């Protein structure tokens, strides 16, 4: 579970903006653009693709291993 920083003070984490991954791999988000019904589908889908990539990491150290590689 990751709690995101406040938009007012980035040093403060807020409990109503978060994302997390359950043991079955399903993702839960709150207070993010992917959640509201009035968000442009492109933005919501892009954010969920990013969440799917991040969810593959076991922990923060594992993020470098799941980061897509540049194909150029």
C-alpha cells in the first residue's frame, strides 16, 4: 500500500490518496485520476497501466527490475 503526498505539502502523506496491490494481484486505488468517473478514459487507462507495472515489484527496490526498457 502506498499513500501519496498531499497536494498542498508534499512532505505530508494523506490517507485518501493511495494505491495498493492485493496478494491476488488486483489493484486498489483511491483519490487518484484513475478512480473518478469523469476522468478522461486515456488518463485513467494510462494510470492503470502504470499501476500494473508497479504492482509487479515486490518492494521499492524491485521497481528498477519491472521498469520497461527503452527499445531504441
